[in-house]
């Protein structure tokens, strides 16, 4: 799409009408020169037009003009800021994400169920001893420790330094620190060689990424052909969201939000996980050369009305358990509206 406004870029070059084109990169509209260059894209300016964030790039790679894929090295100021806020959040709450797996709360029960199902699916794969496993977003390292005890060769990364420190301590306390390699890392730019792993795991990671499609492509790259990627994502069509009018996708939603503000209702938090439809995730996987082998929806609740929780944890857990049982049986609608999806994909 040509942009017809004369502009001087960060290098002082002047571009006239028709010199720009616009493309959607990692969920952000980027505007760059219409002629190809060989340099790495540079985010010169971040601006907002009609609530749409636009990034002005002073130079663009040949791949921008080739129509093949997306430039994998485009990183905008906005996306970096988002990821830094995410990392600070997990640095500050590292202990919480370890303790949640021991708590009898609705949140704890859902995460414990996800972990148990993931480990069951891994067991079903019957991977050979010494298979190489990468866990992305390892958190406190609880899943990695389980896998190391089954004699897999496990590498762990997390973008949070506090999470890595906690995982190192947990591995040491479990007496298996020598069987795990734990380090700070970024799933968007993995340091491992192509085809290095038999299994890649990313539980609770995709919702907090600034470029999830790039991350899935990186996980596919480091997986050998015929190997597996097991990950979770937060469901855009989760039942508890559909039943709360703050989130209901209908005309006039913004007006409703203003009314709710006037009456003192809690609005959705500004800092929240990214939600995806299964269709959107499936498209990302196919672009990365992956196809879905198994999927399951996990978790129901917490149910809220205008920001207030309707049920205390004991009742919320019973409701979740009943709905989860029906979802596991494949009951229409319920099988698709849990808070999360667990997905097992295979590299073609």
C-alpha cells in the first residue's frame, strides 16, 4: 500500500508519494521505503493513527519486497517495551509461579492439570532415553526436573533472570543439577543449532510473547524432522470471558465500558496475556512446517461479573472440574471454550 506523504527518514533521505509501502509485521503495521535495501530494518519512529500502531522504517531488506515470509529481524520499539514489561513482571513474581503448583486454588488446580496432561502426553510419545529436550519458559524448572529424572537430556531457557535462578535452585535441591542446562534465553532468537531437539516444550509462554509466530518458527527450526513441539496458548473464546459483559464482542462495547466505569465496575487490566483462536494458532504452525497431532482445552474460570468474582475457590474448583469433565468427553461447545489449549504438533 503506497503512502503518499513526503518524509525525511532518520538518515536524512527524502521520500515522495509512492516511495513507501505498508506491511503487517508481527502484528504491527510497518511503513518502509518502496525500494529494496540490504540493511537491517531500523525502527525510526513509532506513531499511532486511529488506535493503530505504525512503525516507520528507514531501510528495509530485500525480503520485504520479495513477498516471501516476514522479515524475522524486525523488532519494534513497542514490541521491545512489551517484552521488557513481561520480563519485569515474571522477575517480580517468580516465587508465585513456583508456589501456584502446590496451592488448592482455582488457578493452581488449572495449572496443575495442564502440567499433568503435558507430562502424560510426553510419556505417550515413548521417546528414547537420552532424547534431547528443550523447555522454553522453564519457570521454576518443575517440568524440566521431571523430564531429567526420566533420563532425557534437558536444556532450559527463560527470559526472566529470577526464574532461571529459581530453576537452578530447584534442580540443585532435587539433586539433579548436573543433568540440566539452565540459562537465560529468548525464544525469538534461539542460540541452538537447527534440528537439535527431539521435543520442545513451551507451557504458558506463547501468551506473553511479542512475536509468537516468530517464536513458533524458531522452535520448529531447532526441532529435528519428525520431532514434537508441545505448548499451550490462552484461548480467545474462553467461556468465562464470553459471559462477562466487559469482554463481550458486540457493537457498542466501548460505550458499555464507559458506563461500567461510571458505576465503578472493574475494567480489564491493561497488562494481560495475549489471547488467540485455535484457527490463528493452527495457521502459525502450518507456516512453520508443523501440523497438530493432539489438542485439548483446559480450565474453566474464574467466572466474573463486571470484574467481581462470582465464586470462591472451593465452589469455583467444583464448577471447573464438572465443566472440564464434559470438555474431556468432547461435549460440543465446552470442548472449545476452556481458558487454555494444550497442543502437540509435529514437524513435517
